C-alpha cells in the first residue's frame, strides 16, 4: 500500500522516540511507535529494555491510560511488529486486538527467522499495512541489532583520529609516556563520546594503554527519557596477552564492579599470562578472562564470540596500528569512522593500520560513505559490510 500524506512526519516522530533510547534498549532494537487519529498523535511509546514493554505496547498502554480507545487508529512503528513470544507477547497480536485500522512500518524485522511474519499476521487480520516509510533512517538506527541477529557477533566499528597525511600518532620515541596525543579538536572528541555512548563496549590493545593511559569512559552526559542513564555501563575491553596493564592505570583505577554485577573493565589475556597479575587485577575490580592465543596474539574471532555470549551487540574499536591492521586483515570490521585533523605528522609516524598502505586508499573501499565536519576536523564514515544482509 502506498504511503499517504504526512506519513513521513509521523514516522519521523516515531524515529525521534527510538533515537532517545540509545544505550537503553540493547540487546534489543531501538523502536518507536506513535498512534494517530484524525491527523493527530494521541499516544506514543518507545522500547526500554528494563521496562519490558515494546514500543507498540507502550503506546497502546498510554492511550488506555488517557482513556482513549485506539480502535480505528493508525500505528506508525519504526520496525516490523514482532510475531513471536519472547520476554513479551507478539506486538502484532496486540495491535490486532486493539483494532487499529492501519499500520505504517519503516522496515522489516532483520531476523530471518521471523521477518515478514508480523506483517503477514496484520494483513491476515484485515489491517492495512504500509511498508518502507523512512526505511533507511530506521535501518541506520538498528545497524548493530540487524548485524547481531543474523551473524551472532557484535557489529564492529573502527574509529580512528588521523593526521591530514594519514598517520595515527607520532613515532613512539617522540612522545611522552602515558600521555595522549590529541590530533582532533573538542568538537570531534565530543562526537567520539557520543559514539561511545551508543556502543555496548569499547576495545583497545595494551599498546594503546601503555602509550596513552586512556580512561575509555562514556563522558557524553547523554540521558534518556526521564533522565535515565544507560542501562548497562560501557564495557571497556583490553587485549593484553601478557597482562602488562599497570595496576595504577586509569582503566584499572576506575574499574567499577560496585553494582553487584560484572566489572566494567574486561581484560582478555592468554592462558600463559601470570596468575599473580591476574589475581591483582581482579582484586582491583577488573575482570580477567583467558582466551586462546597464538604467537602472543589473542584470537580475534574468539574475542567477538566471547562478547556475543555477553550480549554485546555493538563494539567500538579505539586501537593502535597493530590491532587496527589485525581486525581489518581478518575482515572483522563492519563500519569505519575516520576523523582527519589539519595536523601533519610526517612519514616516520605510526600508520593508521599495519598492512594498510593509506587510510585514503582504504576509505575508497567503503560503501555508503558520508562526510561531516566537526570544528576544523573532517570525518569520513562508511561501511565494509551491509549490516542488514547476512555475510556470505
């Protein structure tokens, strides 16, 4: 069924509601829903994982709390209503029971096991269904979920701040130990905080820890509806085969296991790592886990499998040249975000990624590339894999 006038405006409102749930819905998708009658929104809702209710149920409940019967209304929802039982009942059935007359859907469910079934159920009940309104923005919102539900591994985004001549950092011998070298300005660094906030986890290597002593925390200050903080703390991950991470590093000193759950600092190491150091890290509040390693390198596919088992849907890489190269060589990066400053570092500096000649050549392989500016810094974003299509 073709879209009607004002469909995009109402769907945009549903998308805005979904956008507000960043870091609140994972490992479920971000979904918004609005109920419309006579050209006006009378109820709306979004999915918050902790509240269980999906967006459609939240909107229907709001309508009823306001004493409004949703019968005959149009529902605008950013993702196909579910047709299966999970933590809650099928949303398609709830819309049918509410006797809505029309459902406008931005995009299908990316789960191949259920995709299209919610739409089919609505149509079988005589409800008019319109599909594809603002489809691409709705998909962009749930890239990580779409990838995870099909591949069962996290959606991996590589973020790098680079000099204008394409280098990651000055040569090691020219740098001050344990001090970050800022290439980009405040606006770009604020955008990185937003990227961290939108991610379930952030990963770096021991080389970066020793060189920069980063905190890798979410300092975005972003709050959800009603002042909600992120549902799960940002999981900070360090690959450290020999457990060289200092106990007085910012990462270890800020390890948080005070919530009674797992620490927000996960150190992944090799089976040969010293047990005394592992015990000291655990005592300091970090979690230490041993994974298979070969020639001193932890298996990256195993890292992603381990994180998937923890329901880590989205992973942000903030790594050095070596790990950037390893992730790219193993074809484990799904999206790249490259910030370019106006600073020139020179040919003796650290490359963007070992084995990659130039980030400028690399970005030519990206799909759906977009460009943005943050202060004086430029930003190139693109995909190596379509998250809505299963890898072949």
